[in-house]
């Protein structure tokens, strides 16, 4: 096991996981973060499980080489399709966490067994059925309904988050019958916290739209604290790597992470 002051490693298919990095940085400023965005392969949401596992294991090796004490899969698509494989690969070398379990645990702890939960995410996340399986294993009486909303990621990345275009796409997806009557909604994609307010507004603030990035960050804090793994010393600079770099990624990164950050190209696939 790594030292307490070792960094927390986290990865996503691109810049969406920066919503989780941002929440972590706010809650745990003494922890150094090493972020990897696999921009050379994004989007993961349309890929096969086989490809998502292969990419996730490659990135995991990179984060292990950075001596990370925790590897947080900050991507729902990879959490849904590659968590068990990453965990088996890492063994005792680091702690592996995903962004699904903390949200499932919170939903199951809060709900009384009669409520209706909606889940939205990429095709690969929704098709995996991971959220539903995990929720129903803990609380079988919950009603769970899920919907793939694949246009949200390119919409957000193109900067359509608060205008007629985003409102039309949000309305079109969220009025589908799968989401009629839900009381809570899980944003099952790390991009979606960016449009959380617009989603809440669509439901006239009558649906509990879970702040998934915050829930995950609090779960990491709780785990580190309970296992005496908090750094306890000033953090080194956070590091942000991407497998392919364009100036545009740098611009949109600031939509997801509230401080100005530098993305360093590191194509681990070569
Ligand atoms: N951010 C990823 C997730 O949480 C989705 C983006 C992609 O499709 O690559 O699932």
C-alpha cells in the first residue's frame, strides 16, 4: 500500500471527470490529484466493454506508476464496464473506487423502499444495467428506470449548456416516458453536473437531482479518513494529463474545474 501523502489518481474518457476532481479538490485541498483524461479515445459511451476495459487497464498502469494510493474511476462508463477488471488488476497495490457505488449507497440509504429513481447516462452505462443491478441488490423495492441520453456529452462539450439548443435537447430527453413520475434522478455521467440546474428546472425543482460529483468526493473523504489515509501535509501541485491535446480541451477544461489548469499531453498508448 502507498504512503498517506501519495496522490489520488483519477481518470475519465476526457474532461468530464474534472467535475469529480473539482469536488475532491474543494473537499480535500491537502490531497494531490493526478488526473488522466483519455481524450485520444473519447467518447467511451459508444465503445464496447472490451475496449473500455482495455483502456481502463492501460490508464490504471499509468496511475500506479505515479504511485497513487487511490485509483478513482471518475467515469461512469468505465465504472459500469471495467471496475471489477481494474480492481482485480490492481490487487493490493492501491485502493480502487468508482463513481457508481457511492451514489447507489446514498440513494439506498435515503429512500424508504417505495420511491422511483431515474438514471441517465451514456449508452454503455445504461446498457450495462450496472446502476439498476446494484440498487436493486440493496433495496429491491425501489423502482428504477433508466434512459441513455447520448447527446448530452457532445452538447456540453460544444458549450451548449444554457440556451435554446440545450433546453430543447434536455426537454426532448427528459420528457420520455422512462422518466415520468420519478422522484430522484441520478446523473450517471460525469459531464452532467454541468447541466444539473437546467435539469432541475425542467422538473420544476420537484425531482431530487443528485449532485453525483459531490457524493463521490464525500465518499472518498470518508474512506480516507476511516482508513487513516488522509495526506495530512500540504499537497504537491495537481497534475492533469490527456492522451491527446488540443487547445480546445484546455478551454473546456475550465468549464469543469473551477481553477485554471494546464493539461499536459502524455500519450500512454504509444
Ligand atoms: N464522462 C463519461 C461518463 O461519466 C462519458 C463520456 C464519454 O462517453 O466518453 O460516463
